[in-house]
């Protein structure tokens, strides 16, 4: 993974747009570069931009949200409305650009942040929600956020602390640096998992005890089983008796029901015979006549259809006659229309030729007029566009009136131009561009001089204010030393007085007589000497003298007050002295800067022709001349543009006259609008009417022919039916049709007749079958009544219910006993299986488990430390040949150990190392962690944050040599973040950050 470019806007103190491209010079010439600048200028902001654009996190603040940014005042530059961060990076799968941005709504509140990721190969934005972008970057890079920070951004502070902490703290710090907290969680998981599993087994054993309490004895269980068997036999016996009774009752009930049904069938048979008699009288005759005509139904229907067709053809002949008459009238009207609108007298023979020649002539004239009109509009629009710059509008109907307005404006502009020529000696040969360039250069010098002079004034005012503050501060504390000395003397004296009084009080307590103890006796409380609750001698005793205790208390309060005041004076004096020392240093630095700025001002602007007091006046004069040059150029362009407009207006007048002439020619042939619509409509009407007449003539012939054909068929059919119907006493077809029933009525009569006949057969059959069944049942049923049978059945049923209840109770006891025994057996089996599983977790708990996860974490961190020290010593060999890092042996200081090769392999605590030596070792550890965290991912960008200020020049050179070798061997881009001035001389490629007086910073790549 390699960072190719970073681009951001309004992040922290870096206001505005900034871009750093590591694929361009000077980074391509030297991949080792420095990020330099004073404290607070924004050096670390560059690293914030990278982590923000990739993961929406900042190392110092964590995950970002609009509430975090708003509450903490972070990320977004003060007084700005939007911010963005963008990183372009390469990885194994390609080149990608990850973006982060946030902005302010009109209400002044922050909108939610946005994130996106783009594939540079096809410049296509990948379809991911903002919350998924960090995970996608993690997938592409191969590192999560913590690994990225430890592999790409190396902060020295944590490793400097790591070198010297005690062993018991080192595991936690190593866990934090390497992100290996999982081992602690594994140890805790093993402990709590085994504890939960062991508790589960105990709960199961408790369940077994609970179930055993509800079991009955084995003897009692056997007795219950025997009683259950006897009761079951009794139940079966009663059930058989009940079934036999139930059959007797059903037979008796069936016999009685059949007798009732037989009487009903006799009544139904008589009713059906009555309905058949009525049907024959009312509907039988109609049905008979219909059936006689059934053989001729098809011919009769055909006769009816032919008759209907003849009537329809007669109607069509009348309709066609009326339409033909209307079409002939419309054709005459159409010819009159051509004569009145277009002046054309036509007939059927010459209509088409005359119409074609007429349309060609009119269209030719109209086309010529359209071309003139198009040219006129184009020229008029062009003139309008030219005149719009002068707030004039062309009068298109009377262009000559606009010509005078243009001439008046030309004269006005010409006068203004001549005034400028007179005032500034301008002419047509004046090089305006050269003059403006000269003025711009002079103004730039004046602006720079004003800016520098303003800076001089500001710094001079700052120096005066600091001198004033320093003077007032010194005056404020000038009496403090004497006051402090006086207070110390008072405190010393008061301490002696207090010590003497306390000693006197102590001696008085030791010499206290029995009479004095009487003062302390209280009613109903035991005497410390005799234990009595009654104290008759404690009354009327003299009062104790507590004056000494009051004096001690008052003296103590005064002493504490003086000590407090002394502390306040000393603290104030120390604070003011520190502040004065800081002010003196700042004053010295500002005085030096002020002197340098004065020398620079004199040197830079010694050739400036204007003195400091007249800078504003000269600037105003030059700005006026620049504005006059712009006006002179505008007047030149305007005069040229107005002359073009005058020429165009003359041409426009000529086109207007031509168009009017052509319009008169057209009106001689056709007056009015919409020529094409009217001529085409009239032509379509003529052709449509002609075609309609032709169709109607043809239709008339067809109708007459069809009428003759159908009439012949009708006569033949009529003669045939007349001969067939005479034997049936029908004079004509119409009389026979009256006796043909509609199909629905015919079908209804047929169905009704068939229903009566079917009912007759069915009722007779059912009556016969029922009589046979009654005869059979009469032999089976006895003389006992059905009520007696039901009473006997009820008694047997109650007896069966009692038996079943008793049997159910026995079965319930037996079932509960068996289920409880089975449950106990199942629990024991589960306990056995659980103990097998618990054995593995018990081993895990014995090996690595404890409630805080310390056992396994210490073991894992010890291995991690060993691996980290191997990688660190490899890096350390490149930085120095003197030291190696090792873990402390038994009996040594519990911090890490430095092995000194120059002292014969002497082992000593890293706490004894100098600041520079400690930095070299922490740098080696940081590089080792980068190797450790990126074992599966190639990291080609590295940023090392601070720590170089502790190195002597020789060690600093050696360290930089090592980093250059590392960069050359691995082709890494390595950035060193530092404010060490010697780095600027050694590393030529730099990203320099500087601060201005408003708290903002600027960025420059050199």
C-alpha cells in the first residue's frame, strides 16, 4: 500500500484548499522528506487528513460525527462552512481515491458527513454507503484502522514510555500498542465458560434430588399396577353390556321411525297422482301441438330469417339513396368553395391539373417571402444583441428611428473618449495591455510595502505592550519579598509561642488532681475510678480554667492564616516571575524580529519611488489610471460595435421593403392565413366526396342484386311449408308459428312431466322397501319399551364412568412414576455428556483461565515482546552497532535491558540511557511494530512523528542515514514530522507549515 496524493480543505488550522502529490517532483527525486513547522502549525494535521479520509477516525479524537466536530470544535477550520479530506492510494487491486467531506446548512447547523470511494482506473465511483467506505478501504489496503496507524504512522511517545515501564505495566502497554487484547479476552472466556458449565452441572444434580422427592415406593408402585389391571377388566365388561343395550335401543327407535315414514309415503303417492292429472289438463295439449311441429322447426326458422333479411335490405336501399343525394349536394358546394377562395373554376376532368399549378405558384411566392423574413429576423436579432450592450432596443417595424438613437449614442461615447485622451494623453496607438502591466507591477510593490509596513507597526505595538506589561508586573511584585520575609519571621515566632503553650497544657494535664477529675463526671455515666453511676461529690465544685486552651486555639488560627498567606505570596511571586521570564524571552525575540523586518523593509523597498506617507495617494492615482485605461478600451470597442450596428440597420431597411413587395404578389392569388391548411382541406374534401359517391353507387347495385336472390329463396320456402302444414289444419306459416312453444317453456313442460313420472316410480319403490324392513324388525324388537332400555343404559354408563375415573387415577400415578424415573435417567446421561465437555474447558481454565485474563495475556505478551524485540534489534543494528535490546533476566531491573557491545556486552537498564539513546531504541521499536503489523501487506508509505530533538548531531546524521538506506532498499516514501531546524539542512524535500497572526497556517512544498 502506498499513499500517492492527499488533498484537503479547511482542516484544523490549515484554511483553504491544499494538495500534496507524492507522484510529482520533488517527492519523485527524493522519497525521504520532512514535515516541518512550529508547534501548533498543523504538522500532525496531515496525518489526520489521511486517517479521516480512509477510516473517518482521527488518532487523538476517535471516530468522527457532526456532534463530535460541533462539540469539540475539531476538524473544521474556525469560521469556515465546509471541510473535506481526500487520499489517493495504490494497493494490489489498483489505485483508489477515498473522500470525506462535511458542510454547514443554511440554518448554521452541520450536515452529516459524507464518504465515497472511486476506482481511478475507470474514474467510477463505487456503490457503497458512507458507513461501508472504511470497511472497503480496510479490505483493499489489507489493514484495519489500528494496524494502519501502527504500520504507517509511528508515534515515538508510546515506545519511549514502553522502554522504561515496569514489567507489570509493560503487558498492558504492549497490548495497547500491538492491539493484542484478544489474549486477555481468551483467558477470561476460558474462566467464565468453565464456571458457567460447572454451575450448569450442579443445577442438573439439584434437579435429580427434586425429582426423587416425588417418587413412591417400589411396593406401592406394584400394588397400583395390579389394581389398574383389575379395574381395566371391569371397564371392558361394562363396555360390552353398553354396546348390546345401544344396539337394542337403535333397533327399537328405527322400527318406530319406519312406521311413521310408511304413512308419509302413502300420502305423498296420492298427492303426486293429483298433480299429474292437473298437468295433463293445463299443459298437455300445448306440449302435444309443439311436438307435432317439431319436424318443421328448422324450415320455419329459415323462413323467418329470410323474411327478416328482406325487410333489412329494403331499409338499406332507402338509407343508401339518401346518402347518395347528400354526397352530390356536397360536391357542388365544394366546387363553389374552390371558385370563391382560390379563384379556380374546375370540373371532374381538369380539377387535378389546375390545382397542382395553382399550389406550385403560391408556394413559390411564400417560400421567397419566408427566406426574406428569415434573413430579416437573423439580422434583427444580431442588431438587438449588439444594441443590448448599450441598453438600446431595435424598432423592427421602423428601423430608421433606431438609426438616429445609435448615432446619438456614438456621439456621446466619442466625447467621453476624447476627454480621456486629453486627460491622460491616450491615443489610438496606446498599448493598453503594456500600460496595465506596468501599473499592476507598481501597485504590487505598493501593496507589499503597505503590508510590510503594517506588520512593522503591529510588531512595534506588540513590543510596546509587552514592555508595559512587564513594567506593571514588576511593580506589582516589588513589595512581595519584604512581605514574605516579614511573614516568615511572624510564623517562626508564632510556632515557638504555640509550642510553649501546648507544652504547658500537657504538663497541666499530667498534674491534674482528683478534684479536677470531678469536673468531668456526668449524671448516669460510670465513674472511671469506682464505676458508680451516682456522683454526690461532683456538685458545687469550682469551674475549670480553659483560658489556656482558648489561647492555643486562637494562636493556631492566626498561624494557619499567616501560613496560607505566605503560600499565596510565594505562589504568586513564582508565577509572576515565570510569566515575566517568558515575556522577556518573547520581547527579546520580537525585538530581534522587528530589527530584521526593518532592515528587510529598507532593503526590499529602497528603489520604491514613493515614500511611506504617500503610499495610499500613489496607489489611488495608479488605480484611477488603470480604470481610465479600461474605460478607454471599452469606448474603442463600443464605437466599433456601434458602426457595425448602423450598417446593419441600413441593410435591414432594404430587406423590409423586399418583404412587403412579395406579400402583395401573394395576396393577388390568395387572401387570408393558413393557405396550406385550407387548400389541403378543400382538396381532401373533394377527393373524399368523390370516393364516397363511387362507393355508394357500387353499394346500390349490390343491394338490388342481393334483394332479388333472397326473395327467390323466400318464395320457395313458403311454398314448401304451406304444403307440409295443410294436413295439420294450418292455413299458413304464421298460424303454425303461434303454436310453437319457446324453447325454455317447452323444456320446462318436458322437465315437469318427467319429474312427476320419476316421483311416482320412486315413491312406489320406497313404499315397498319400507314395508319389507318393518316386517324384519318386528321379529327382532321385544316387548320392552324404549324408555326402560334408556334407563338401563344410563345406569350402566354411570358405572362405567366411575370405573374409568378410578382407572385414570391409577394410570396417572403409574405414568408419573415412569416419567420421573426416565427424567432422572435422562439428566444423568446429560450430566455424563456435559462432564466430557467440561473436561476440555477445565483443562483450558487450568492452563490459561482467570477472571481478569491476566494469566494468558502475560504469556502471550511475553511471546509478542520476544518477536517484537527480534524485529527491533534488526532495525537497531542499522542505527547503531553499540546496543541491543533484551528482556530483563531474573534479579535485574524489571524494565527492558540494553546490551552495550562497546562495554563488553554489559547489561544495564534502559532507564540509564540518555535521551538520544532512548530515542534510537524507541525508533527501532516503532519500525519493528510497522514490520509486525504489516506482515501480510507491503507498506510503501511511512510517517515518523517527533523525537528527533533529543539526538546529538552525529546520532541524528546516523539515524537519517539509516532511514535513507531503508527508503532506498524498500522504495518507501518516508516522512519525518519534526520542528528540529537541522533537519531542514539535511533533508532537501520538505513540507513547510507556517502560522499567521490570525491562527491559520499555510503549507508549502519545497
